[in-house]
C-alpha cells in the first residue's frame, strides 16, 4: 500500500464553484498541489481570472453566476466545451443573510436558499454526464458539498435562511449520495467552522476573540480545509459516502458550553 498515492490527485480534473477566493480558493490550491487540473468558477470574471493567474497553469477560470438553474446549465456547458470527464465537483458557492426576525425579507430567504441548496443540486445534475464518464469502482467520481456547522447547531445570529439552507444541504448530500453511488459517484460534504472569509467577517476581523470560543483555541487555517477536501477527493476517501466531515476545531461536537 502506497499511502502517498492514496492522497494524490494526479491526472484528475476538478471544478470548484466560488473558487476565486476564501474557502474555494483554499480547496483549489490544495487540489493543484496534489496534481489536479482545477477549473474555478465565480460570479466576478476579473476575480476568477486573477486567482487562476495566481494559482498557475493548472488553474483555469470559468466565470459564471450559478445562482440560477440557467447559470448552472451554462457553467456545465462551458466545462463540457473543455473536458469530457469531471472527476471532482466542489459545490462551494454560497451566500448568507442576517436580519432580525421581524424584518427578515423574502429576498434574504430566496437568495440564500437558491444559491446554497438549489444550485448544488442542479449544477450536479447538469454535470452528471461528465461525472458518470469519469467514475469507476476503482476510482469513483466525487461531489463535495461545502455545508457549515450552522447546519448542525445554532449560531448567535439571526441567519434564518442560512441555517435552513446548510442543514438542508447536509441532508441533500445524503439523498443524492444514495442515488449517485449506483453510478460510482460519491457525494459527501464538509462542514467548516470559523475560517476567515468575506462571509465570516467575525473570524476574519476578530480572529483572537473568535478563537477563544473554540475548543481548539484557534480559527481554521487554509490547510485545514484543503486537507479535508483532498481526503474526500482522493482515493483515500473512496469508501466515504453521504457523510459530512466537520472541520471546526470542536465547536459543533466538542463544546461543553458556558453552563457545562
């Protein structure tokens, strides 16, 4: 058994949505370091192209807004113009919305639920032929959903649609896994905790204060997330199906709480 080869992504093709910055960029960088060719997509073309230039020739920009079904289909068509097979799809693009219960708007519900739940389903559906073409028992194709610990427990903020969307995506992962495993396509998810990002401004701007509330006493590092994604994407994760890996320093499952 060659353990190093278990984690290799040499010769694999990946697509990462929301790949131009933050968590998606960490994952794309990790995949490239392990040998994969990575297509990154994001709504802003300039950001997508700048990140691809930064990450090197194995990173190809495919800018697209995947907040609609039409956008998902357009991204799938753009990818299919380049590649016949897709080994790894990372559904990372997402949105959040925080507002008091009394004024929480329909827009804040629809925007978050559409991008965080609807789009991962319909993008995976649109790329199903390429995923199926890449899949085999020896080397399954992989679909990785980026969920959140906010789908596993409550945070202090009034992020109603975000909580609902991430818990929905965790269960959608299980439902899709049950169907797609018949085609040797493994569907799993990663639930990140506090990583510095534009969406998690508390971790980005007040890292020390946030770290004090984490059992592991630090916020997440880029390599923490990349390592989990590499595990699931590589042959090391071939026997993991439908599960969610929590990467949060213990917040969701090892936190006693203030009154414990």
